[in-house]
C-alpha cells in the first residue's frame, strides 16, 4: 500500500468536504468530476445520466495514463472518449489505488 497516496487522498477529501459537505467517498468524487467535465453545473440527473457522468469521469481520470483519448463532444455537449489500451487486470485494492492517484492528479492544479 502506498501510504503517501492515502494521506494525500484524505487531505483532498477534507478540502472537497469544505465545499461539498461531509461524507464524500471515492464514488461521490468521481460523480463530481463527471459533472465538472460535462460543464453544465449541478442539476437533477437521471439514473442513466449519473452512470454516464461516472464513465466520463473515469475516462477523464485515466486519460493521463494513456488508457483513453478524448474524441470530442456530441450535440448535447457530452464528452466522448476512445479506449486506447486495455487496463491491465487489477484487484480491488489496485483499482482503488489507481483511481485515488488519478483523482489526486486531477485536482492537483485546481485546489
């Protein structure tokens, strides 16, 4: 386990909770990133839109690692991505580590 990533992630969560309220977990942060990337601000989203926002966020987070490439926006301004290379097989702990590391990187120049 990379304790430096865990410590930085906890610090980031604390900063985000100052703005968005207590109780943010990884999934909530991924959702917030999806909303930010969509660029429409917060509104009521359908269950399908929430799933798509999570996908947008994951693609955005994994772009710097070379897994996805941004291909443009559709007529509703939703971002679209192309899978560039398959993710290697990761267990749950490794997935969480990668996503936390990517979230820290995403916010590194924003907070």
